[in-house]
């Protein structure tokens, strides 16, 4: 069975030809040779060390016995090698133990690793997010005690937000923090659904905990953020006594069995001590400053799993011999062909291809935007790009993870009956992918964020900047004869999106607020559709001239003849076909959704609760 995870040729295309590196002094040592070496090393680590943990994570899973949580034994070796390679902080400041890589390169490395085993790499995601909170809001003592060991993967981290009565409504939490005379806090409460909440990969786990200081206001205004280690840390950095954070259970989940999703009790069986992280009653703003990174990582998880499913399905379709070619005629002697030659299988593979490629371009572009913000001296560019990141975040998290599940579903379908059984990886990939639509803010919340906040940032100028960037790509594409027709269709889609955004934004601020939010998710979908059309047109702008140069013309038969012998010609031809398929076949479905949003049917607000059915 092929163990590819990602299409290396397409990874290189996006890195070096489409998105490109950010050429600032900070990254001058990352030339093409260095970048390729890093990606190759990440690929080797993913295939040789992380991928072998994939089935163990699913079939063995995590176990809670006698109060101790263990991960599958194979995870221990993989984590040791991953940690020793200093991959966890590859894009972070060298002063805190990082390697200072551009995030664009980090996206490529993570694609391979997460695609190999998303449950295993979720430990990375939680540790890195927690460490960034310490870096951003910790005092000097907290940074000294925790930061380098967390970025080195020696100590783990989590995010303790969710409670049984306070899921997405974080402001309803009941965990309390009682201030002690020495300035520390006694933490009392319970948290659920904590990814990597307890395990034996690391010696200590540092928990950022949302809690309400005794006497603080109700709701989100009264929430503070605390650092609560599993084991106390002495002044010299050594481990002290157990801090009474007790794992009371592990969730029995649909997927990602290799990650220990825990219920935790703080202070129930003895005092649990934490220190304030940042300012009192500023826990939610502090957490949300780090939320973009967390949500972008979830989008990358969805994309990476979808990419793996596509690569497995593609390999299977090329090697599974079944049925004669549709145009073979009735000669009984005609041999069966690989199923990739059957039209409906090709259709499904093409769906998987265009969504996966669109995801890769958008994820990498998002990484590049982050690099720009961190390196540019142009204050206007920094402000515009920061606002663009805000607009893109719900698309990266919400739209990509929606489409990732769809891609994984196609992966099972390509395998047929074999896809539905556990001997083949696509079944697990689909189960694993389902969580991405839920955590770090459900996709419904992402959609509400898009119309509730992102459309109105900077009085709408940020969304306009996003629209203008797409229009700029369209104008460039109109100058290339081979893709002029595609450019005109994307131009139409962008214009319609711009008008629709204005309409639904106004509706959300009017007496029709409920109606607007009833269409929030369809609006997220059409925004994602148009964004992917932009990404594919951008790809075609790069590919069309290179294909013409390789072939000598854009004649269909000439391209076919050349592509058989020339891998680059085949690749660039595939990019043109991807753009054509997405823009001509998939994008038009967005227009019907746009019409429905404009019409604003009131069924969602009008239907009575009792009308959904009876017991």
C-alpha cells in the first residue's frame, strides 16, 4: 500500500511557484534547497515514525487504569524522535527554543505529520497553543519555569475551557479561583473534553485554565486565565508534588482514539494551586488572541487528513482492476481496466483533487500572511494582512473542515466495500476527520463569526481588502488567453459575493438579525467556494504559461501527447483541469445558495419548536 500522505509535487508547486516565500531578512537563510530538505525530513519522519502509530492509536487507544493515563507504546518512540528533532517549535523564536522557520514551511511539514496520524499530532497542537499563551501573557517567572520545556516537548500543555454546563457558552463556567495570601489561587472545578488532558508522553502537563475569581462579574467579563501544572514546579525547575488535577475519565470517541480526551477534576481531592496568567478578568480576550492559531491548526488537520484520504484513494484506483472501459465495446475478450478509468470514479477523484489542492493553497497562503505580519516594516501592509487573517480564519477552520469530511467520504466510496472496513485506512480517516468540524468553535460558530464580526471589521474595509485581492488575481488571469473564460466566471462570482456580503451584513444589523444568522452557514459555504475558485485561478495563472512552454501550444491532443512523457507537463495540465472543474462544475452550485440567501426565506425563524416532531 502506498504511504504518500501528500502530493509532493503539489507541495513544491505551492511553496515555490504559487504562494512563494516571503523574502525578508528574517528568512534569508531559507533558500529553495533548504526548504526542500526540511520538507523531505518532515516527510521521512511522518512516514517512518509517525505513520506506524496510526493504527495503534485507533485500535489500542488511550487507557485510564489506577488513575494513570497511558498512550499506545508506539507513541513513545515517535514522540521521542519528534521531540529530539525539535519540530514542535520549528516556527518559533530561537530565544525560546524555536528554530525560526517561516510558517509557510511549517505548514508543509505539518501537512505530512498530521496526515500520518492526526491524533498523535494533536498533542503537538495543544502543547504549542498553551506555550504561546505563556509566551504572550506570562510573567518572567512563568516564562522561566515553563516556556522552554514546553517548546521542547518535555512538558505538555492543554487548554481547559469546556465544562458540562458551559460548552460553547464559556461565560457560563463555574470553575472558581480563590486568591490566597501568597498571591496564588486555589482552583476548584471540573472540565470536560480536554484534548491531551492527561497522558504519559511527558513528565508534566501545564494547564491554562479558565476560571472565575471569587467575586468577579458573571459572564465572560469575569473570567480569568490561570496556569495550573499537573505537578508543582520548584524554583530550580525540578518537579514537586502532585497538584491534585485528577483525570476522572476518558471519552469513548468516534475517532482520534490515540489522543486522550479527558475529564479533569481540579481541587476535589486536595488543594489545586494556579497562578494568574495575564490580567484579572481578561481571560477571554487573552484566549482569543491565540484562537486564530488554534483554529488555523484545526483547518490544517482537516486538510491533512483529506490529503491522505485522497492519496490513498488515488493509489487504490490506479491499482484496482475491475470492469471494462465504458468505450471498449462488447468484445468479451476486452480486458478489465483500473477503476480510475471509469467516469464516476474519475469524477470522485477529481472532487477530492480540487478540494485538496484548494485547501493546500489556502492553508499555505494563510501561513504566508502570518509571516508577512511578523516580518514586514510596512505598517499598512501589516495592518491589512492582519485583518485579512481575521477574515480568512473562519474559512480556514470552517469551510475546510466541512469539505475535508466530504473528501474523506469520497475516499471511502472510491474503495467501495473495502473502504468501509477497518483493514483500509480511509475508514479511520473519515472518523478522525469528523471532530474537526466541532472543536475550537463549531463551524456554526465560525459562520456566525464571519457575518457577525469579520464583515464589519474596520467598517468593512478588511473584507473589501479580501475582495480586492481576488479581483486583482482575476484581472491578471484575464490577460492569459487560455484561462480568460475562467477568469470571467470567477469575476462574476466575486462580484456576487461582494453584493451578498453587503446584504447579509446589513440584515445582521437590522431587525432581521435572526434571519441573517439562519443563513450564516450557507454564507460561509459560498464564501469558501469563491475563495477556492480564487485559489484555483491563481494556480492556473502559474500553470498555463508553463504548460504552453512545455508543450508548444494549448491544443488538447498536443498536451495529452506531451503529458504522457513529461511529468511537469502532466502536472501543469492537471492544474488547468482542476481549475476548469472547480470553476465550471462546482462553483455554479454557490449561485443557487446565494439566491436563497438573498431571498431570505423565513422558515428557520418561523418554525415552532413543537413542529419539529413529537416524542
